[in-house]
């Protein structure tokens, strides 16, 4: 009888240990979708200005309804692909790219949509049910200098047939050019949010689905939240993201102690700015991230990726050795999920992450052998914690 209870105790203890090890720092498995070769052909993506140049460019990624949209500033093109890497659509600047003869046909049902557009410097893209949105530069004679700040960006709108519809500027449709565009986001209802930087200030423009300006938010030193106690820096707005269903902005602020002390650590908060009430309605403190670098422990900083439609905030941090830490926090600041991701940074020339409304995390990574698109099925995890 004693042997029976002892065996049962050992089994339960072993299961508890296994469960504890498995529940802490669970590893997210990465799925590599496809790799596009470097180059200027229709099914290639280039990161550098010229084949023999080391001048880097910029690239963006957006996933909508199973379709993957990729852009390249130096290549002057946008690609639409399925999750297997098959080309579905192709927007390109003919002054930079060769004509994609293999995809041009007189047949009415061409499997690949091919459109020409003189892109001048694509920085961001986003997709709604109606439009493909592209943050691009204007021609030099259309740019404006205001208070010593260059305004030369607009947001182009194409329908899903590849036809140009119009563009958005500061006031809305055909408005004046923006300053540097830091981010381009869309809400669940198709509203458009443009984040810009003008010197030390950040300006956010929020538009309706039709392109009407709803809000213009100026985030300068006077309008950014500060720590209540003395001895802290004014704060750095690391990231600004819109809510996907309400007219709210989430602003991640990083604060650093002005006194060098081992007892003081940096503090990060996520503030909610309600645009209808024109005030901050609350904040929560973001969980601490401690990393080890060259044998020394130091404070890490989480990057704010955005919020899902279900109300989960995603944060991603790194220890600079290929180990990434992903957490989901709810609206009260409680950590609901904590996971580990492995990404070999040493071989990556450029990377950018994308978070879908459902919570799918994806990324584009320029490596020596091409541009790799990968994702992590965090949307499946987010489903369990929908609020």
C-alpha cells in the first residue's frame, strides 16, 4: 500500500515539475512563410539602393485576409502575395524596375495584377477592406518648408483593383503634405491614423473611412504626461498606437532617473488619451525587463507593438543576443501571457514587425540570402484571453 502511494506521489511531483518548467518562458515557434531573393525582378525585393551599394532603404509589411503586402523604398514597389509567396499583385516604379514581361498579358483574367506608379520613397503601408494605403514622398516642387521643417509626405489611396483613387494630406483628401511619417495605422472600421514627427513634436492625424479629418493631436512637451515625483526625465514617447475600435490613442512613455543609483530603474508606462474627452483617462506601468549584456544585468526596454481588437496590448523586448521576450497585457496592466522568441539578430540587415487586429505577429527580415517573411501564431493564444 505504501509503495502504491509513493509511486502516485512521485508521478504527481514529476508532472508538477514538468508543468512548472513548461509554463515558465514558453517558447513561441516561428513559421517561415517564404524568402524573396534580393533583386529588381518582379518576384524579388531589394533592400539596397543599387546592387553594389551599401546605402540601405526601408521596407514595410502588412497582412490582410491571408494576403501579404510588402514594400521596398529603394526598389520603388509593392508586392501582394499569398502566404506561400506566390505573387498576386505588383505595383512598381517603371523608372527603377524592369518591365515584368512574364506577368503582362492580354488575357482578361491575368492571375497577377500589374500596375505602374512613380513611387518616390515608400515608408509605410496599410490595408483596409476598401483601400491600399501607401505613405510616399511628393515631387520636390510639391514639398513645403514650414518653420524650418520639410513637409513632403502624403498617403496614397488605391482600390483593390490597383486603381489610384486620391491622396491624403494634413487636411484630408488632397491636403497639404505631412512632415516625416513615423507610422500609418488603420482601425477595424477602416479609419486611418497617420503619426508624424515635426522637430521635437509629434502630430497625429485621424481620418474617417472617407478621408475626412476627425482629429489633429499635437503631442509636445506641454501635452505629454510626466512623472509625479521629482528626479525623473521628462519622458520619451517611444510609441503611439490607436485603439482599433474607439477614438483613443495609447502612448508608451519611458522615464529615466536623473540620479545614477542602483536602486533606481527606468519606468515605462502606457497612457490612454481619450480623443472625445480630450484628456488622459489612465495609465498602467509596464512590466520590467531585465537583460544580461556582457555578464552584467541591466534594464531592458519593451517596444510597444499595439493593441488587438480584443483589448490585449503587445510588448516585445530583446536581450540583444537573439532572445526576445513577448508579453500580452490587458487594459488594467496585468500580464496575461509571457513567451520567448528566438531571432538570430547577427545576420539581419533590417527587420520590421507587424501586429494584426486578431493578434497575429509577423515580421520581415532582410538577410544575406533574401527577404524572409515569418509569423508567430500569437492570434491563437490571444483568442483565449479575449476581453
